[in-house]
């Protein structure tokens, strides 16, 4: 499960930063400050939507530190990368319907902001792998839904493959199924835990 989303920019750090700030302003974000690191190789920008912070405060102020409101623009090797934390940690720490809805909106908004700053298109999905078991009803439901949506995918039965089961637990920290591994064109992967139709719809839309 990814905790950050980074993309390589088509521009240098100064131009990427300028594009980020413009996209944030145009998108209704509040820019609360920016700081250049002492090395001079990165700039950290605090960007957020006030309504996200209010949702967290009204639910549990202790979770405010997990709110994904930092975007980084970094010189790395001969290129510039830009990225932000995803709301995964906050969503998993507070399984509250209002928080989960907010984190889904935040993830989509922050990814769009990163892509605008880098001037790149959303990553395309290259492979979907459903980790299942023969006795799991939700796995069967997800498999049938993926077939219905004509979404190409592989199925790995963890009750037939002990190594795959151990690897899955090591990578996600979750023992249950279904779990869906989504591979992207840049080599990154993310996991969808459970049969989450809303998230899966967003995934197959990029195939």
C-alpha cells in the first residue's frame, strides 16, 4: 500500500514549483507556506483544504498530524520529482465514514495537483492481480465484477500458494482476502484491501 505519490516533472524545480502554486490556487487550496531545505535541492509546500482539516478536527483532533497537506518538489539525479503523501494512513487510522469520504477526495485532488505541477498524465494501470481464496464469497463477487467490467486480471489463490500468501501479508500487513494488487506503468504498485468497488472503478478507468 502506497503512502506517497511521486511523479517526474517535465520541468526544473523552479518551474515545477511555480506550476504547483498556480494549480493549488486555481484548485481552491490554501497555501500555508513553503520552505527550501538547507541543501537547496528541495522545496516543501504546505497545501491543504480547510474543510479537510475541519473534518478531522470534528472527528478526532489527534489525527490532524496524519492529514496529507505537504507537497514536495525535489531535485533527484538529473530530474525533478514532485509528490505528496496519500491519505492511506489517515483513512486506516480512522475507519469513520466521513473521514473515509474525505480521504478519497483528498487523494484524487492531491494526485491531480501533483500531475498538474509535473505536467504529466495520470499513471496507467498495467496489471491487476486479485488475491483470493476458494472459500471467500467477497473474492468471488469481485472476480465476477471484474469479469463483468471486462477488466483484465490475474487471480492468485493464497490457499493454494503458501509463498504468495506469506508475501502478501509481508507487503500489506493484512491477512484477509480479497486484496487487489494494482501495478502501474512506472513500476509502482498499490493494494486495495477488500472488495472496494468505488476504488476499483477508478483503477480500471485508467487501463
